[in-house]
């Protein structure tokens, strides 16, 4: 039985988007970032589509994500970068996953895993060039490199990468971009002088890949743009960069009913019908990842939806499992008709960026917060569906 709501994922769009990003990257390789269940699009299926589009690397935040890729039979290079102190890294080395190192303590963690497994680790040293998040401080980099290169000389590991992350890549002319690039270039030179066996030097995220080709180095790491959303909406939407949004979130109306004028709708009666009208109940709520900030409150329209080719809005508060739409007087819609929350925008439906604007957030959050109750249905070329092990209506 088909679920009352679903996220329809276009794997052809993901493949095409990666091709666009590869063209922007020039001679640099593309690492498709598929963390957070591929930004809500499905980890394994999206990874296959990205590789088909020309990505040669995959990037994830957590070890479990990397191991899930390997369990699915994906053999492409994978980098993971977020793990807690003391977490065993043995399985990552056995699975031939590259590991980021941001401190001397992290390096010791990697070496513990080397001793436990007898496997040579592939390490990317992350440098904090100004973001103030993970990464070794430049003043501490020489000592970390000395220790890493000494371990490399013993055959325990290979320092195959130097990388960092930009704080303001969505503002290409911001002075921090140039400043961080300078710190990064110095770090690369220091690693090379120390004797690191660098294969890749990488700094650019999706925003930098699309707007600042000088940041490409050997490898770019796009995330959001892989899924067809613009990381720089203030500079242009997906269409400006040749991207196609890959997710369409939709649901079937579970109920329609006529109510009189002055009828309160949802908790707190933040919306009251101005005339006799038809209400429609949509089976998606904040337990599914629909933000409560999408609510229509105090006379302000909620986030947009499309019903029967018409642009409407959430009426009243978003609830845990459902929200309401005022379909209008005499509306012909009935239970079972489709409501589109967001999609590509090509047919006039709202986009994830429209939802982000309505909710006061960013499109990253709109797509990544979708919960497990929303099944992912995959569409795409037969060879992509086969490679990903999914068909229409299946989750990767």
C-alpha cells in the first residue's frame, strides 16, 4: 500500500548535478558529500547516482555512514571526519576508509587502530584556517605533521590529504575567503616540505565550487548542490547554475470537509476561516520534519503548497502528524488528491528555497530534517535504479 506521504527522489537529477559541478571544478576531482542520509535523499542510492555523474570520491561526517557505503558494495574512495575521542576506528581502516585528523589526540587514535588491525591508515590532516570549528590550529600544525610523517616513515599511515573548510564561501568576495585560502596554501606547503605523500588538497565546498574556481585545488567537496539546491540563493537559484532539485515532497489529502465562516483551524485557532470554505488535511507534521515555523499564524500565511495547480498555504499551526490547508469556497479537491509541498518549481510548485524563506531557515534544513516516516521513492534511468538496488517506491 502506498504511503500517504513521500519524498520522490530523481536520481537522474543527482547524476546531472554532479556533472555540472565537475565542469565547474575543471581539472579537480569531485567528492560528493553524502552525509546525513545524502541530505535526506537516501545515502546509498544518492551515492551511486553521484558516482555515475562523475564523482570520484564520497564524503561523510560519521563512521557509520562510511561503513554503510562499504556494506552496500561501494568501493570508491570515502573520507569521514567526525568521531569522538576514544571511538575505535578499526572498522574504518579494515573497510579502507580515509580518516580525517584534526589533533594530536586524533592521530594517536588512528595509530591505535593501525596497531589493532595491522592496516595502513590513509589520513587527511584538517587545518582550521579560520572557521573555528574542527581542524588543527596553524600554530600546532608543524608538530602534528612531524608526528604524522614519522608514522608514515614507519609504514603506519599515509598522509594523503590536507583540507579545510571555508566560513563564508557563500559570499565569494568576503575577505575571510582570501585569508583562509592563504592560510591553507601555507599549510599545504608545510605538509609537502615535511614529506607528506599528498594525493589531494581540498578546500572548496558547493558554494566555492560554483562561484570561485580558484578554490578548486585537487578536489572539491560539494554537498547541497549535488541535490540541485543553490548554496548561494542570494546570487541565484538552481537554474542559474544548471542544477535541478532532486527531491519532490508530496502527500495525499486524507480528508476534505466544508466548514462555516469563523471556524477555528488547528491548535490555538491561529487561523479562522473568513468565509464558508473547504479544508483539507495533509498527513505530514513536525514528527515527519515539517517545521512548526511553517505554520500560518496571526493572519500571516504559512509555508506554500500546491494543490490542483493552485498555490495555497499552510493554515494554522503545523501539528505532530498533520497540517491543514484552506482549499477555498467550493473547492473540488477530495481525499486522495495530491498536495505538493516543494519540488523543482518547473510546474509552479513551491521549492525548498521557498519553504526555507517561509520558515526563516536555509534549504539545507528543509531537506535534511525529513524523518523516517516519509518513504523515499526513487525515479531515474533503469541502470541507476539497478545500481542503487532500488525501484520506484523503494528506499535506498
